[in-house]
């Protein structure tokens, strides 16, 4: 996996203190993105599942996958998601893809078996709203994966 950074103890990427794992690479290239340096798929450094899990276990917080866009590396992060859930942590995942599109992709859909909340949709600068909870623009949703179905999105509530 190409990891840009791991930030333990963040409170802006989901409820409570979380360990945010920033994955390299994003082809959405949303205008106004707060993290355009994350678009480069070759940036960051290679880390194994074990190396990332060492940080997760050491800090003992729930986990957020962000980036970049983690779903561009879904095949690499599936084993990590399994391990995070095995130790009982929740997972939030940020993506520029819409939930409906994720459900059409077999690997992305498999990842959702481990994700609790999917923050979906591209950042849209014209819909930027600093007052929104855990997202940057009003088109993005906090999808409660356990309550949602392929035909019905249920948004997560605080």
C-alpha cells in the first residue's frame, strides 16, 4: 500500500479520536480539494498491513481510510480492513465515488463488508460548507453501511 501519512488522534475524520490513514492517489482531482498533494499515486511510501496495524494497535483508536481516495487501492487495503475489524475497530472511509457506483464494483463492494460509514461523493467547491459534519460539501453523504441497501441509502446520524 502507498501511504502518505498516518495521523493518530484526529477528531475531524469521524466521531471520537481516530487513526486516519492517508492513502496515495486520486484521479477525481476535485477543484478546491484540501489535499491535492494526495493525488499522486506514487507519493508516500510503501507500507505493509503489519506496519500499518502496528500504528493502529499502538494508538488504539477507531480508524478512518482517507487520502487521496482509498478505493483506488481497494485490492491492497482489503486485508488491512479485515485486520482492523478483527481487532474490533470501526472504519470510516472517504471516497469521491458515490455509494451506488461502489456497489457495482465487486472489490469495492467487498470492502464495504468492513466499513461502518462511507463518506461518499466528490468534493464540489460550489457546495462547500464548513458547517457540515465530517465532510466538505453538501453533495457528500455519510452513508451508514449496515443500514443501507443497494437500493436505499440511509445516512449516518450522530
